[in-house]
C-alpha cells in the first residue's frame, strides 16, 4: 500500500456577512497559517457562503449587496472564493446543509473520494507529507481514471443570473483541486472495475483525505451549548462528519467552552483551535461594530472594512443612519436567546 496522504482542507464559513469585515478575512488567514504550521494538512481553498435574505437578523441587506461586498473583499485573494448557493435557495439553509452541499459539489468536481472526519487531522503522517514535498507525485496521463480536472469558470462581483455552476462558484479553487486531485502516489498499474464499469490498466491511487471543515469564531462554538438553539442531529453531523476550525474571540475561550459541554468534549478531536498570533489583530472586529461606525460616519471604519467594501457602501448609501432608523428588530418565532443567537441556530453563525 502507498503512504497516506495528509488531509487536504477546504475551509467554509457561513453567515450574514452584513457586511463582510477584515475580521472575517482574518479568520481565514489565521486558520490557514495555523494548519500549515502544524505540518499535518494542506489548506487548498476557502469558501465564504452568505445566507439567504430571509435570515432572521434585523438590518439584513439583500443578498446581491452582501454577495457583491464579499466578492470585492476577496478579489485580491488567490485562495478564498464566494459562493452564492445558499442565497439562491428558497429559504434559509442550515450550516449542515451548506456543508453537505459543498462536499457533494466538490466530489463531483474532483472525482475524489471524500472522507468524513472520523479521526483528528493531526493523526495524518507529517513525515509522509514532508517526503511528498521532497518528490513530485506523478499525475496520471490525460484520459486515465483519476484524471478529472475541475472545471474553471469566470467569477464576478454580482449575483449570477441563474443557478451557479461549479466553475462559477469555485474559480481558482477549482485550479487547486485539479493540481491536488491529479497527484497520485507512485505505484504499479493494476486492473480493476471502476464505478462506471470500465476495466483496464490504470494507475492505482490511495483514497484522498479531502475535508470540508466549518470555520468559525469561538462565539459560534459557544452557541452550540445553548439548549434548543441547534438541532442535535445537525451538531453531531457538523462535529462528527466535518469538524471545526475555531478562531478564538475575546470573552469566548474555546478550551472552557469545550470542557463544559459533553457533546463538544466528545468531538474535541475534531475541533481545531487556532493558536497562531495572527488571529489577534482582527478577531474582535464584528459586522455590528462596522454598521454602527458607518451610521456614525466614523473614519475609523477603515480599520474594520476593506476600502473596496467601504467604497461600495458609500456609492449605494448602505447602512446609513436613516436606513437604520427605519429597521425593526425581528426574531424568528420559537427560537431562544438573543437575535444573534437565534440567527446562529438558523444560519450557523453568531459572528455578525
């Protein structure tokens, strides 16, 4: 048998992004830096998934504005992309359904076998990963089983006119998948029957451990502990099948939260807490703080939002004091806690 390939991680965060802040982008960078520093896995992409317009938070802008701001915020990133799928559905999607959708989509694109998170990422062999970096893994010839390049497509700042295609959603992320999925350990050829009933000599390859993991702040992690706020079935799937990469936020200590929850303690091996110092600079930035700064005309908003996002907000007169005064607070019936906590149960984020 060939050596085990280290996990390849796709980080996905799901929420309002009302608006997207430097804090959201800082979470991605801090998480990737931490995971790469561990030497146990490779982050091949990041996905930002804004929620549907019927999310239950007040002052929620229409999705076409939130999507555009997200696109503007990541336009200089070579590895983070924006996905409109949840916005285009008929209703708000749970975090679990968004994760499942993207795992299924990426299966289609890559042709790889995805792994549920049944063991800690750290269990992958770091020496094996180092050995692979020292030698190039040969890709199978064009047309062979296992060589299934991911489609590429144009991306743009606006909401697509129709249902998104994988290429539109992932763009450069698809390129990373192509490179990764077309790398195979050096092995002898052998005959087998694939799922399409094709028989012949092909390159044997090991199952690739590719994982979609939920990226979140520790405030979202703490919302998992609020009774009746989350579906227990959803939590077990998120924690057991996907796993979390958690960036600490002030006042929400991940170690304390995990220790106080029997469910989180059970799945603690699937919860990666980011410890790199890169998260400290932006982890306290919130969308709420940004909206208030915009309403006040505070020049300090440039510390919270990227300039491209600020320009778009000003051009479209978003988050003005007048607009805020005419907005009522609404919370979905039957949910517990604050408006932020209620939204966490519906869309899977409490970081806005």
